C-alpha cells in the first residue's frame, strides 16, 4: 500500500489564527509565551486535520511565524548585522525584525527584501549573504516542533528548504562573489540538523529543491549533486522534493543524486510515468504529486487512478502519494464555507479535503474497488458540462477573436497626434494612479452596504459625496487628469470579480501572501461575461463634476486572472481573453459615455511569467494580446493608459511595448529613474509616466527633489512623452500628506514647463 504524505500545510489556521496572534504580539497585546501557545495550538490543529484525513507522514517545519525561508536563515545563522547587535540573542524578535524592519523607523535596520516564491503569490524574505558569510546552527525551533508532534503520537517527516535552493534564492550583498561558493560552509549546518533529527527517531527528511523546476546552469546541478553527497548518511533517509514544474530535462541528473526518494509534481509533469519510473529506480521511493496543491478544485480521482494504477501495482511499497506541492497556497477547510452554492461547493477541495482525496485514492488503489472514487469524481465531470460553467456566446466570441481585435485602428504616432488635439493637455501632464485615501468612513460605508445595513441609495449618495470630495481636492491642487478615486472598491480584482459572471467568492478562502498578510482570491469557475456596465456610473458622475478630463479606471485581464484562483479546465490565454472581452465592452461603454482617457491596470503582468525562461515569449505574447483586446475597441482619440508597480522591465521591455498602451505609468521613484533605462535603451515609443514619489510612506516629497527626478527622466525619454504622477495608488495614505505631496508634484511640473 502506498504511503500518503504531505509536503506542507497552510500555516495561517482555519480562521487566520496565526495572523491574529502574531499581530497581537506585535501590538503588545499578547506575550511571547501566549504567542507560542497559540502557535502550538495551530500546529496541533493542522496535524490533526491531516492525520484525520488519512495522511500517514506529517510535515513538520512547514509552520513558520512569518516565512519559512526566513526561518531557514535564522536556523543557519544567516542574520544580517543590522538586525542583531553583538550582545543580542537570536530569538523570534530577531526573525520579525528581519521580516519587517526594526521600529522606530529611521534607524539603519530596514527589513530584508521580500520577493515572490517562484510563480506563486506567496512572498519570502530574501536571505542576505556576503562573501565571507559564516553559518552556524542558530535557531532550532524545528527540533521542538518535531518533539511536539511526536508527543501527540504523529509520525513525522521534517521539511527543509534545500541548501542549494536556499543559496539560489539568496541575494549577495557587498563585494561580488559566487553564492555557490558558500555551499561548503552551509552543508555542515544541514548535516548537524539531520543528525539531530536522526537522534530524535526521525526516519525521513524532506529536502525541498524547487529550483529544479527552473532552467539551471551546470554549476547549480553540480551543487545539487554535491549537496546530497554530503547530506546522505546522517542517519535519516532523504526525500528530494521538486514541484511547480516539470523536471524532465534533469531526470538523468536526478537519477544520480544520493537520495532515498524523489517527489515529482505530476500535475506539472508531462513525462510518461514509465519514463519516470525507469529514471527513479525501485531502490528509491517515488513520490507522486497527484493532487494539485495550489488550486481549490476537487480532483478527478478516477482519472488519477487510471493514470497511476499500473505503476503503483508494479512498484508496491516504493510508491508514495502526495499533493503536487505544499498546500501552503491553498485555503484550509472547505467545510467552513456556508454561503457557497452546493453545486459549486461540490467542485471544490481545500487543503483538508485534498488530504482525504489521497486517502480515498489509496484505498481504491489497494482494493481495486473504484466505486468510491468514481462517485467522488462525478461532480468534477459534471462541472465540465454544467450550464453554470459554459456560456456558448462567450466561447464563440473568444473563438472568433482575430489579430485585428488586438490592434488599435492606427499606429501610436497617428493616435497620439489625435489625442493631443482632443485632450489639449500641457507638457508634462500631471495625474494620479487611481485610488485616493480609503478613509475609515469609506470602509465602514462599504461594509454596511455589503451587510445590508445601508440601502443602495444611501450608499450611492455617500460614494458620490466621496467622489465630489476627491475631485475638489484634485482641482484645488490643479492636477491635469483627474480620477474618481475608487472609493467603491475594496480590492481592484474583487470589485470586478463581483460584477462579472463566472466568479465566486469564499468566506474563509484565505492564503498567505507574506508575513501576516493573507489574500482571499476570487474563484473563476465559469466562462466570464459582463452582464452590465461596472464603472460607467461612478466615472460619468465624476466627469459631471469637473471640466477637466476624468480618467476611467479598470483592472486588466492579466491581473484579474493571476490574482484569482482560475479554472483548471480551460487554458489561461482563453480565460484572459474572456476577461479581456468583458473589459473591452466596459472600455467602449466608457468612451461612449464621454470618457476620453481610460487606464487598464496590469500590476500582475510580470507575475504571470512562467518559471522556465524558454516559455516566456509564449506567455508574454498572449498576455500582451489579452491586454490589447481589452484596450482596442476605442477610437484613436481615446487615450489608453496602463499601470504597473515595482516591475523590472529589462527582460520584458519589448512585450511592454507590444501592449501598445498610449501611456504607461510605472513605479520608479525609489530607483532614481533607473527603471527607465530599459525604456531608453529599447527606444520605447509611447508615453511614460515614471512615478516621482514613493506612496508607501507619509513623507511629503519636496518640489526640488521631484524636479530632479523629472530632469533625470527627461534625459532618458523625450520630455514630450513624459507624464508626471506618483508611483502608485494613494489608497493607503491619508489626505493631509496626499494633498501636500500632490501640490508639490504639480508645482514641480509647472516649474519645469517653463524651464524645459
Ligand atoms: N488603480 C489602482 C490604485 O490606484 C492601482 C493599484 C495597483 O497598482 N496595485 O489603487
Ligand atoms: Zn501600482
């Protein structure tokens, strides 16, 4: 019988207990001891959920107070100097300081960088390593947690971020050096950990090396081989875990690694099972990641059974079953959802349910009786043909899309000339990115309306008052292109998801984004369409209050797609095109209602990039096309803007140009306009609004400073094509600093119009 194991479980808790506990600790409302008790309770609950679902080997070390990569840094003693005074002990506060910076601000102890964990929406704290880096076993919560689980009676399999992946993800600071040169110093710490775990009676340890899903150079492959050579023989068996992508191209190398088992993500692996089974000899455990660990869909167990039955019979004991990757990226328990329609609910499975799926599958594999899995999988099959999912009209419209649908009528040069005539904007036009401060009053009104305490008429009146206020403020500081302020939106994706057909929302479907921050992504379950205009009323109301141009504000198709849980029965380009067509109708409606400038935000454009660089071009082509479909229904005179935050543009600048937005606004102020180099070198042809101030702090930027930035920008981009705007939306700011900052920004633009 196959062993069922799990690579990791969501650590946030069923009701985000971890978030609440950690934030209470930060606020001083919870003592450290109390925090530890809460953590222990969450772990116990998680293990119980998994064990009850039928998982035999439980992960330990997947729990982290803030982030598991950060926890690894602490374990191996890679603590930046600024976060640890010589006499300071390393404890949980060290960990939080590294993740969040040290209060009060102003000292030289900024948080470490945070970046995306592969192609998920989880963010890890980037380890900072320097040339002379030393490592030492420093913080050993892992051992306590292993003991904790053992005391409950669980059979455990500790999980470690593999040393090579750890180095790969780290950033070198100080003088340049080869990160892999640190491997030799790092491995002894891992050896110590393994030896200790062996002494605790641990049988198996899971070493995560997800970098195998990337395209690696020889040096990394050699490092992996060396790493396992050193780590073997410490008294525990090693399971190499790979996930998030196919490792086909490295099977020959993986075969040679000194490991006792290999986990593969079968959801992402196109290779035939025979080939895999031949590569991973029967002397090793082959762990099959058969249930998708990063979506919320019920698995078609009948199909999985068909796929793996022969192999399981053949390999007998040497087969394990698991989700494809850690369930970190999945909400905890579907059973909590009280408001989902029963049909829709029958299509879903969260972390706990995914464990049960493996148990069900295992029983069928063992007995050959497939009745239970067939019954379980029936809703998955029903979903494919359900009327809720399928909308013929939408399908036909997407199928009929042509190249021309993704093209504006005329080229940029022709368009911009027409826009100059139509819009009559000054040199260096000033604008904002869309949102204005989301005050307590605004949030309360939205909550009350949603909960049914506030009638629509009252809600509408209040939102209109907010719009009027935002417009008065913008007129007072004399901005050129105004926005309505987005008061009615709690979230830039959720707002549109709620208005579009094909989306559903959960009550507790939280997943960790970073630290204590969780997101609750909408679920795209069916063909997407727009039954009525989504923003036209608010936008035209705003336009009715001013003689200046109001810029309409939409979230783009790529961002809506990647910030949602999307369907597994339809390819991503098709889903993106469905969203794009719905947005295209909105864009055309806005134009018809007299709105001459429309922004389609795409902050997630870069996030969708596949892990393997060889697949980037294909992705970028369909993503840019979907954007253009949303934007191309309008006349030449109508100006389309897009916005992206914090993106690096060097390697994708041709695709940014391919999006063909008339104006792109980007976050540049903290890079001192360096991000513009990519645009300069590429000779990016369209208009650009490089952000001239950071919106993440309440500091009011000074006129001279912003003038300096715009000067720098004008050396790289012809001034006729420059816009002046903040880095991003202002929803997290308060009015006083917003007002002052924008006043200074407009002042800077005005002075430069005279000087340039
Ligand atoms: N229009 C959005 C805002 O201003 C853009 C947010 C974003 O870029 N993430 O808030
Ligand atoms: Zn932004």
